[in-house]
C-alpha cells in the first residue's frame, strides 16, 4: 500500500522584467519565494526597484493563479467554483500583460551593457 500523496503546496510561477535583470518566483497569492536582482538595477534607486519587484510579484501571482485554475479544472472542478475562488483565467492574465506592455516605455536602445 502506498502512502497518501501530500496535498499540493499550491502553484508557483516565475517572471522576469523585459531586460531579464529582475526575476521573481511567487505563490498564487503573490508571496515571493525567490528574488533575483542584477546589480546593475541598483543604479536606478530603491523606489524604482521596489515598484518593479511589486509589479513582477503581481504578474507572477496571476500566472500562478492561472496555473492553479488549470490544475483544478483538469481535476473536474466546475468553472463557477473556480470563478468564486477568484482564480484568474488565461485570458485574464493575457489582458493584464497587454496592459502592462502598453504602460511600459519602449527602450531607446535594444543594446545592453555587457
């Protein structure tokens, strides 16, 4: 007889900023599990860095929530229950990403410092 399978710790997701210099991995509730910051990001100041980390945490939480929704839907949970849980759909995540992309300024150069 096999031991019971422990319950899932929840979905996680990792996202990075456009340049790949900041990345976070969070739970579906937005709790940061891992944070990586390239030292070059420190030149922009603490407030800008904090704002970027929080934005990435929200994006990561939305992605993790969508993954959790997919897992539960595959397990047979009805869509109306998933809606009541507040788990985002893939369309919700894509729409939020599109808004973020529109608000983020276009870089003046695509070249990065080595």
